């Protein structure tokens, strides 16, 4: 018989009293806690606790760390026996805030829903925050530094943050995708879950791929929303992906008779404008809201492209209009953005240390620095915009160990997998999911026309969530709910 939540709670209580034995690593345990990370509605049945695991499994003398976990009971009195495990993207974003909004999650109509924080993130113990990085980011956005090379600022921030975290006894080599995947596998074993489903978004789709490769036995099905393939070198492609996505949006405007009539030749005019401002930067005076003085920013194409990269799916219908305003000299949107930079104060750069450990161990080592340099100078519209996150100098300072070559190779699986893409997603473009699909014998790919990153997370239009939930109900069939049939290229605003 497969484990139900009641079985699970019994297991949890036994673990808490030390009555369950035989786990592969005695440093692994799950303990419930009455003190939660967030206030949960009284009508929601749940259990909260901490998974205790080794910080670095390759070190038998490793410290142990604590990872918060919510187990939400299904609204169905007779739920399916296979829960959904959910963790979000980043790396560095916290999953725990989702706990406050379970009434919106359709998944609970059928199954228990488990939220797992990734190690090193905000509510984990320890939390790898880097306030030094936040200060560097704030300084880099000040007018006197805005157009300068900010490498020194971030190098110094990385050095100070690393020293502070290591002085606390934190092993930075313990924070990577392999360890996070092992955490989830340990949780499944600790809770005695016989079979489960995975819901992952953006970066956490890499965690799903590692689980499918290394711990496939209990996985029933997987949804990867906006997948980031293991085999892709993100830092070599990000600038090109951004420009290509902008072109797709503006070409769709050209195919729309109303949009094309109102904004003729918009793509050509915008890209010519970016090239011109890269050679002849735009000078913009902004009132500093802190003291009323006027500050001067000099903006190149690499700055102005932010009008797209900062937008969300709900902003897409306005993109042609906003670009046209800039071309006609209306810079109000850019002014507001710059004013917001001046009004910010340095914040904690939450989990930046975790993000650096992940990226510097498993992305940076596989990058071609020659390719990154070429990409930085390839596009005359945004010359100087580096695709690297972070720069090589930061990873050299961070100094974590390189992962093995297998972490940069595609996986293959027979387990049912649903890939979900947003058509206008410049972060994890459609082509990446398309490249993964042939390796998934029971895989499906759904593209949301006119949407950007992570379609399953949009609550104002929960169609992405409905698509994912339908897949969990029947993972051997490509989902086609009624809502998806209404997803079309957006109607661009022309007034």
C-alpha cells in the first residue's frame, strides 16, 4: 500500500522520538516544529518541520544543516497517494513564501503538496546571505558608477562575503544542485513516500534532472516549467537569447495589422536606436529623491534594453507602445526606473552566497570565456552587455570546487515529463525545451503563446497551473485543458 499523509505523519512522529532506524546516513532526520516560517490559514491542514542533512555529503565530518519543509494535506478527503514536491528557481529564491497561498494551488484538490526550501536559501539554516553584494549593487547603480566597469565593486563584495560565511564555519562546497537533489531524496525516504511527483520552475528544473538521473525509483512524473537544461551553458547565450526574444515580439507586432499600422518598422527603428545610443549614449537628468539634487545618467543600448528584460507577461501587450514612446522622445518610463534605483537602499542580497556556490561550481567551469567575450561584443545594439552571471573574476574569488563533467550532460528518461515554455521567455527560451524533448521517451512540450517566464506561477491567469495539474492527474497524456485553447498571441495596445 502506498503511503498516505496519515502514514506520513506517523512516520514523522516515530522519527521525532528516535524509533525509526536503518537510514543510510544517521545524520539525516526530519523533525516537526510548531514554529513556522509563515502564518498559515487555520482551515489548512499541514505539518511543518526541518529536514536535517549533512552540509557536505562527501565529508564524513561535515556539519549538519536544517531545511524547512511544509507538508500540506489535500483538500480531497480521499487524496491520491503520490504527493507533489515543489521547489522554486533562482538559484537563491525561497520556496517558503508560497506557503501562505495554498488556497490558490489547484494541486491540493487531488494530492498532498510539499514545499521544500533549497539549502542556503532565506529560511534554511544556515542562510547564505550577502549584504556586501547588495551594497555593491546599490553603488553600481549610482550615477557616478552607472556607466563604469563595476568589476572591482563585486570582486570586493564576493571576497568579503566569502570570508564572513567561512568564518561562521560554512562549507561553501556543500551548496550545489547535486546536494539539493540528495536533500529531496533524503526527505522522500525520511517520510516513507513510495511515489511522488515533482513540480519545478526555472533553475529548479536542474534539480529535477539530477533526481531523474540519480534517484529515479520513486518518481511518478515531473513538470519542468521554463526548463534550464543541464547541457546548456547559460552564460554563453543569455544576451543573444534576449535580443532574439525581443525580435520575436516586435515581429509579432508587425504581423498584427493594427500594431504594424500604429508602429510601422518598429523592430528596425528600435534596433537602430539601440545601436546609436551605444555609440552616442543618452544623457538623462534625474532628480535624486533623497536630497533633491539632479543626477546625470548616461545610457547605452545595454541599459535601454531593460525595457523588455524587466517586463512580465502582463506587460507584453504594452511593449510596442512603450518602445515607440522612447523612440519619440518620451523617456518617462526610463526616468521612473532610474529614480527607483536612486531611491533604493542596500538590502540583504538574500542567498547570494548560495547562488554563487551553485553557479561557480556548475555553470562557470563549463563556459568558454572566449565565447563570452565574443558575445559581449557581438551585438552592436548592446555592445558591452556581458552574458555572464557572475563574471569569471567573482567565481575565481569564490573558489568552490568544480562539479564533474556529467553535470553538463543531457539526461535521458522514460519517466513522464511535461516541459512548459513561455513563447517570449528570454531567460529559458523555447529552443532549450525543444532540445530536451527527444531525450524524454514519455515527454511532452507545451508552449504558452505570448507568455514569458514560468507560466505555472501566474495567479491572475492560472492556466499554467491547470495544465500542470492535469498532467499530474494523467501523466501519460499531453494535457489540453480548455483554458490552454484560449492562449494566443497577445493583442498589442496601440493607444
